[in-house]
C-alpha cells in the first residue's frame, strides 16, 4: 500500500498536478520550484509528488524543502504506469496534470489547457507544446506540438516525424484536435481517465498514453494540443533513447495497443504487416551495427505472441467501453514510413494533413 503524507479533504480541487519521481532528486531541485512558482496559490490547485520507491532520499528531501507539496510514496517500483495507477486511485480532482520529473514549466503553462478543457468538455485530454530542454529551439520527441498516428499505428507529431525534429518557428501555434497527447505533460479529465480504465499497467512504460488516448477516442471524446502552454522536456532520463529496453517496449506495446483498439477487420491484416515491417527494421538495425538494440524487437514479438490470450482478454474488456460513433480523427490514411523514408518528408506541413482547429 502506498504511503500518504496527508489526509485527503472532502473538497475536490479543480486541478491535481501529479509529478512521478524515481530517484529524481536532482530533477526535483531544478524543476519543482518552477511548478510551485507558476501554480496559483489556491485550494483549487494541488501539487503532488509520487515517490516511486526511490532510494535517493526523495521523501526526506521533500519533507525538508517542500512542505507545501502533497506526497505519496510507493514501496515498490512496478514501473511508470503503476506509479500513476496506484497514486491516481487515491488523488481526487476535476482534472489531473500528469507531469514527468524532467519537465521544465514556463510562466503560462498551467491555465490555458485547463481553460480550453473547461470551454470544450468534449475534449478528454490536452497537452502543451513540448520543446527540447537541451536544444531549446527544437520540438521534443515525446509529443512536440500534438500527436497523430498513421493507418498502421505508427505515431508521429506536429513537429516530429519519426526521428526528424523541427525547429520551432511558431509554425504550430494553433490549438488543434490531435489523436494523442504526450504523457510527459498530460492534462486529462479525471472522471474520463477512470472511466476509460486509466493507464494500462501491463505497458510498464512507453506508448501507454497513446493507448489511453485511443480508448478515449473510441469512446467518442477528443484529444488536443494547446501550444499557448509551453514546457521543456529533457527526455531519456530513466531509459535512454535507442536502448534495447526502449526498443523492446516501444515495439511490444505498439502491437498490444493495435490489438486492443483497432477493429477486427483491421487487426487481421495490419498486425501481420506491422510484424513484417518490424522484421525489416531488425535487419536494418543489425546491418547498421545496432544489433544489441535490435534484439529488443525479437523480445517484443516473442512476448506479444506468448501472452496473446492476455492481450485478447484486454481487448474484450476495452471494447465494451467504446461508443457506436468512435472518433477516428487524427489517423493519417498514409504510411508515415513511406512519407519520410521514401519521399523524404521531414516536416509535418509537408504531409498535407488537414487539421481541425479548437475554438
């Protein structure tokens, strides 16, 4: 059972900012004061730090330095998703803001997404514009200025196509509807989060937010981006980009996500195509000398098929939630791999994807 540092009030705040931390004391030193500074001093806003079984004295550090912050401590680290699964079951609010410990917020980061969701209740989740902490003129990989997928389930962003990061020249300042919102900084309606079943704990980490957003879209809700809110993301702090573990989780979780959320008519041919494309990716990585990371793809496929009955059971449960009129906007009916790798497109605007503005 998680350890709570406070007794919960019967008064539900408008926003609970929930920061998940694992051995991230150095990040808390740098970034938590900015969250506190740029959050209204009101009972409508709570800041929580969830200590995911850290061993760097995070709990004691918070007690000594940030007594105004509410805390929750997990005794065992069971992954990124579990940190939120356990903590959000105990935190009440109208909206959650799930934020990674390696996010640097700016002055006007909090209110615009909340105001947008208040004005548009059919939007279940909103993300801010996310830029790179280390290369501050560039969009950041994990979300950029709004997430989409192609018809085979490959994710891409407005500002990031595969591994091509665009420079931010204010070209993506319009708030628009998207397909998914980044888990690095995710504003989400709390009731809808729980109604949709929350983050899938079997994902552990990676693509769990896309899976959640896809479920919400299938329930008929909308997802969006509010570029008037800006944050900077360090990225790769816990699991390095391109590592075997990251390759494994990305490939395995993507297949599980497709199985759970696509129609039966889609999965019977799209999953075999994805597996074939994964095989091509494996051989290319091996040929390029990245054999160790490439082994993550083999492990991903083995686990996907070995536990297939489990994933099919999840599919049956999640399908019961879906609306008769699922919201499929945000799926590009072209291959992002073909558009980037074969046609040489590196910018979102070159895709000629028709976007929908948010009023």
